[in-house]
C-alpha cells in the first residue's frame, strides 16, 4: 500500500540528524563508468530481433492541408516495407507541462517541417531515401504568417497587476522605458529524439527518450486508443532533454503505430536537422520594461510586458515575466502578454521557461536604472528586495538573495570595478557586470518504492535521469536514511512498471522524487524502530548498525525478511501559504575587442541559495551548465527562420552556435550558501537545474556595457551588434 504524504506544514530536518554523512557529499555518479564506456543503453541502442527502421516524412509547406500521399512513388524501392500516414501521424509534440493535450490537426499542416508520415524499411538508409522521394500533394494556404513581428493573429491577456502602476510611474522621480528582444532558441540535447516500439499481443513496450514517464504513458496510450495499463515505457538513460522531451513526441507515436501494423519492432530516430525542424523551440520575445524610482533608488513602479509566439491551437506561451513578478518590490506592478499565432515550429518549455529570457531584459533594465541613478547596481537590488511576494502577498519560505548579492560582490572583487570604458588592455576593453537570479520552486506528485534486505537496499521509481544525477541523489538519500554505504543501494529508474514519479522537468525532479524516496525509507525506519523497541526519534542507523532503546545490533540481523515500503508525496497547504523560490547572484568579467566587437568572458561567479544540496558535485555541474547556457543566450544562440516560409535556417550545431570550450572561461565558480526550506518539501531542497541560467546572461551583457559602453537590445550580442552599439555609444 502506498503511503501518501501532503506537504501541509513545515517539516523537521531529519536529514540533518541521521549522521551518516552521505547526503550533500560530492559523490561520483554510480552510472558514470557505464556512460563513459558506452555500456549505458539509450533509447536507440540494442535493437530487438527483426526490428525495422522508420524515417519521418515532413511537410514542405508552411500552412495548409494534405490532399494526397502517393505510396506508389516509393513502393518499388528496395527494402521499403510500407508507408504509414493518417490523422494519428499528424501530431505535434505536447507543449508545456506533460499531460496537456497536443494539437491533433487531422489533415492540416501548421508549419514547415511538421511530421506527416512514416516510411519503414529494412534499413535506415532505405527508409531515409524513400522518405525523401515520397510524393505528397498539398493545398497550400495563401498569405501564411510566419514572422511574429508582423503577425496579425494576436491574443492579448488582461494585465496582471498589484497596486496602481500608472500612478506610481507618473509619481516616480527617475523613470526608464526600454525595449529588448531575444532570438528563438532550441533545446539541442546530446541524444536525438528516438523510440523503439515492440508489441506483444495487445501490449506495447516502448524504449524512448522521454523525461516524464508517468505522463508519457497516458499520452501514448491516448494516441493509440488503448488502456494505459497496456503501455510500458523504458527510459533508464536519457541523453539530455531541457524540456524538449517532456511530452510524447511524433517519433514515439509513429513507431508504435507502425510496429502494431507490421507485427514487428520499429525504431524511429530523428536526425539532428529533424530535431531542429520539428521539436519545440523557445519563442523569440519582444519585451518592454518600465521602471520608476525615487532618487534614493527605491522602486515605485515596475512593468514588464512581452510578446511571444506559437502555432495555432497550442496553449503554451513563454512565461517571460515570471521572475519579474516576485523578485523586486514596488508600489505599482503590471504585467501583460501578447501571443502571436504564426506558422513556425511549435514553441514550448525550454530550460528555465520564462526566466531564461525574461531576466535577460529585467536585469539589464535594473542596471540601466542604476546608471540613471548613479548608484551601484548591487546596492539598487539590495534596496528593493521584498519581504513577501509582491503579487500574492505570500511570505517567502526561505530567501538568502541579499546574502548571495553581498557574498558574490565580496568574492568577485566588485569593489575594484572601474567606471564604464575606463579599463583597457591593448585592443580589449574590460568590464564587470552582475545580475540577480531567481527561479520559482515546485513540488510535483511523485512516488517511490524502497526495498531493504540483509545486504542492502533498492530504490524503484519511474523517475528519469536526463544527465542530472538522479541515480546518485536517490541512492544517497536511501543510504543516509537506512545507515548504509552508498554502494549498498541500487537505484532502478525509467520503467513505468515502477511507482510513478514527477519526472525530470521544471527543476522539481530532485525535490519530488527525492522526497518520495525519503518518505519510503522513513517508513522502513519506523518498522525498524518498532523492532528495536524505541521511538522513531530515538532510532539511529549508521554504518550498518541500528541503535535505540538501549540496544545495538547489526542492521542485517534486524531485517529478517525484505522490508518494502512505497510512499507518495504531493503539494499541500504550504504551497498556498508560502512562496518558495531559489535565489542567487551572478557576476561576470568580460573583454570586448575594440575593433571586432568580439566578446570574451574571462570569469564568472554564481552564488546561490538552493535549499539543501543533495550532492555537491552534481549540483555544481547543474549550476555551471545553466551559467554556460546563459552565456550562449547572451552571446551566441540564435535560431533563425526564413521569414517567407517559416522554415528553420540554422538546422544543426554547425549553424546554431552553442558555446564551445573556447567560449567558456576556465575560471567559473559556483558557491552554495547553506539553506533549508522547511515549507518546500520533506527534504528541504530547491530546484537547481534552471536557477543557474536565470540572470547569468544579463550579468555578461551588463559587463559588456561596463567594459565599452555598448548596450545591445537585440540579443544575442553578436560581434556585429556589439560594434553597432559601440558606435552608437561613441566608444
């Protein structure tokens, strides 16, 4: 029986009392040797016997409908088994949080590159050749809108407000009104999207590259018209996701449908170009920031309006102003969003949706206001930190943003920052910049099962590890709670036959799956305490020894038969009474070439308060990865579309520029401040994966401004844009 726990009150800090010393330690990933030696099997590895190969056929028009697919155009090609198409194949990826119904467009085409059919052959090469040759006829629409800047189909939300912004802005002594733009981005995970489908009777087993199996199982069953209990998904290793694998995708649906029709396994793997063409993008944004303040730097008014895009029918809209609504206090606040409907690849959740692009604008605007006030940017932020969420009135459950700002400034040598444009080394201008970081924290329903035997323990949950360290942290939690060495704990993940977890997304995976594992292990501790004749609070489990009730005995002797407990955790009253968020501060030093506009990031520092750290090594890796992504958003990443057709021009990693080793400074430091969030979850943690990106790019762009006077409003700040901004500033 599953024991369900609701987060209704502040939780005791049991992990601070267990004394095993495993939680928080910078331990290696237990699956690391398998990954570096190629023995970790990802979705497309290890084909079942008799497997066929499928390649997706994609639309060559921007908008319209399919009028015919001529199967005879490829039927004579060697190795071709069949062509599969129909309404079920015209499926766009699920948007936003997994579980939302994706668009099922019938015979409609919504964007150039949309998957519309599947060709299956005996080899990948034959399937690829046939997919390119397949003749498809269309009825194309005229005047298709592909450019968000000129789109006429607009949806405007009512503004979200607190106080009277207009009055507060009018009464402000110093005001700022600026517009910023960010380019579309793409989640180009190392492992392309892939699926292998195999049927046994009326039951399906799918090996997939997916992030949220509990939801994906229901989505896939719905797509196939079968009960969810007839679907099993396996995803023990996922090579990155960043939001692009949250929902079920066309490769999984197509593979399952074709395999059922053929009575044999089918594998579908997207090429890198198909990933760029057909998988979720982060929307471009146009943002307007209006800030008003008194001469002493106190914010009176804050407004953050934005415009984003998506295809028709999709409910997701990039939550651009998410952090702006709680990061700083003001008398009047206002936030409004406009959604443009265009024929481009669907927009959805990409790492840190909202903050990743919204804080690029907000934190530059704060620096511009500090400049207008002739005030230190750090001091301006410190002066305006609210005690409660300004929009909801909820008290923060735990916040150390002020400490992050002060600690970061001290460690980075902020006091040595020179006036704008005054530090030059040969042909390079050098400057410093900073920004706050914020990412709201969540607890999502999640379950786990823990088994304790005489020789060790096993953790079972369908939680995924997308490279973030789930195998490590769940093993550490179980070992800490049960007094075992971490080597004595086996963690089994990525199988929907296990209890359903939150999945990996939104930085809630460790909070949620970790709490479920903790609660299941705690239930086992309660049983052991009963056997020791002591209360739970009196029980100590350390190094394989149980102590309590004036007794001491080996744990292996106390466990006569395997003890099994399953626990589930979900959000409760504390999510309404308090607001939980991770906070931090980013600092950057850059060099800007006076003649080419090239920007080189010399060093970066992130100081973060992220609740309890479960594994210092994996947490630091996550924070560093986010900071590097912030560097890319600021300087290099730009998904380009042809405005005539809407098709993606930068379709691979040769043309879409993510930061390479040469772009990333060797001096990148992450500092975690000690913090516990008793209102967040039973293990007092906060999400890590997305806080690192939030604000990091703005710190770099603020450093560019300090270095050479250039302020780039159309991001990323590529050399041509930096040169133009330098010329405009007279640098």
